[in-house]
C-alpha cells in the first residue's frame, strides 16, 4: 500500500531527476527456486544484494535532498510483521510504501525473520525508486529443461505418425496415405491401350460412353 504527504510535487520533481541518474545494481548473487511439482527442475536466477542497491540509491537520492528510511512494525490485526519504506524530501514531502515481511510467529526464529526482512527491504526499496534488482522470473529462457521439453512435446502432439514429403520447390506437403498402384510393363500397357481403343470405336454416343466406362487406370 502506497502512502504520501498531501502534496508531492516537489519530491516528485526531485525523484524524477534522481531516476534519470539511477542505474540497476549488479546481479552478483544467484538464488534457487525449488518446485513442489514432481519432475520439475529447480530454477536459478540472479539478483543484486541489498547492500549494493542501497549504495546506489543513497548516493543518487542524496544529491536531490531525498532520504530513505525503512522501519518495521507489528500488525497484530492480521498477525504479520510489516515493513515501511519512506522517501523523505527536504521540503517535508514524502512518499511511502508498506510491505509484509512475515508472520509474527516467525520472530521465534530470528534467522528466518532476518532473511524475510532483507528480502522485503530489497523489494520495497527497489520498487519505490524504480530500479530492478533481479532477473525476470517469467522470461522464456529461464524455463526448466523439463518444462521446455514438455512444451515441445505438446507442440508436436497430434502430428506424430503423419508422413510428409518434400515438394519440388522445397515446400513440405502431406504424403498421400493411399499406396500407389504398380505401373504396367510395356507389353501389358500396349495390350490395354489396344483394348481401350477397340471399346471406344464401338461407342455410338456420349451416353454409351457414360454407361460403358470400363474404369481402367493407366
């Protein structure tokens, strides 16, 4: 949830100038996402540590009289630890966002709460100032090998068993499913031709030709 002072014109102008100078931090760390689905591989992604992002943000925003403040609080109504990130300008104007960290019960395991807090601080700060600190997890090149193989099989589904043949101009065409009849040798072909000529000579009209079609194929 985003919150702000009644007027934000001055801080918005200062932040716009700062964003023109901000750069994304180097993604020097690698994280792994484990899948709960059977047969699905783990996915790895690169991300920037909070420390490197803080260095970039603080140095740039301070040049435009903007300070960053991150504090935590306990929201007992929903049972979570909440993080508030504030961008405060020298004029007194401010912009803030709230980010859920973890359940209150996680305070019993400080190392887990600390990991969740670092994650929340990085996401909240980077989002509020407009920089990216990690890979796009829905990018096609990050699909697991198993998923990519499954997609390929799905695309090929329904075409297995169909034979194709190469046309004279490189076009692929579906092969004729009816087997071709063997060609007659020269003697049989000549005999059949003579028989057809004889039958044609015996026809007296087009109607006779329609009725007396022999159905021979050359």
